[in-house]
C-alpha cells in the first residue's frame, strides 16, 4: 500500500494515498451498510435465522470509545487479527455466510443506529488483516452521500474523532475535492517495522449545524503494511 503524504490537520490538499483504492473503500462502506440494515417488513413474520452473526447492543459512545482503543493499540500485525479485534470491541465475530474467509458481526446501537464489523484479507501479501467498522445511521435509506438519501442524524461527529486519532500520533490528510469525502491516517511503528493506515469515510448530516452538513463517520478501515515504513 502506498503511503499518504502527511499534511497539517486543516489541510485540504489531496493525499498521495491511491485515490482509487480509498474511493473504493468509501463505496464499499455504503454498500456493505445495506447488508447490516434489517429490511422493512410490511407484516410481522415468523422468526427466521439471522443472516449474520449478531453482536451486543451498544451505545454510540461505547462503540466509539472501543474503536479508538483499537486504533490506539495498533502496534503489530496481530492487533488486526479477528480474535484481537473481537476482544477489544467486545463484538464476537463469526463466519460471514457469504464468504467463509471473512469474519463478521452486526448489531444495534441503542439510539437507532446499527453497526457492522468485518475482518478479512483484502490485500494479499501484506501483514495482518483488513478491519472495517461501519455505522448505519438512524433513518438509513441508502448511501447518505447521495442527495436523495441525505440524513439529519449523525453517527459519530468526525471532528473530535479525528482529533483524538491525530493525538495518538497519526498523520492525517483529506481526500481530493472531486472524490467522495474521506480522510486518510498513517502511523509508522519502526520498532516493529510496520505502518498502519486508516481510511475514515464520511457523510454529511443535514442537521443545521453546518451549511455544508456536519461531517459524520460512516466507516473506519484499518490496514497494515511493511513495505514503506518510515524509520525516521
């Protein structure tokens, strides 16, 4: 994975991280959110087995705090393995019914939001696993970055979330203006010859707090690489 260029926190310049890969991550997050959202039922139906392993009900703040704890603890490739991710997030993972190589879980947040977690090998040959945590905001109608699906509800306010990640030593950079909105984060751990990359995909909540909509977190993706570690 090619590293993003470090820029000041308020920068708006595009990242050198492969734009196509990060934009694809943003689209993946929106599409995957559909799979953790229960379909509406016109009439009650007999209970049927759920298609995904189901996780515990959490508050938004609980999940937010656990995701930040996971990010803060990234030191070795083992920290992205399914068993460790499940332990830190408190969301036991199970086989994806559609892909035996992927571990997944979906569950409710008590304020009407849903969440999903997956761990798999997205980039063969790189250390560790690809981790993705998704929020499905209340009122979800489809990808909220599309005007017809815009939401007034915010999953996790991106500003403070981003600041907390940066305080852990991650450099951050913003996507190019012509791409769907995301931020890239990078942290090198030279003692273990590994670099961690995050892609945080955003949507804009139209709640009146910002003329452009309040930036909110739709997904966090975590990957590791050992090819371009900055040993400083």
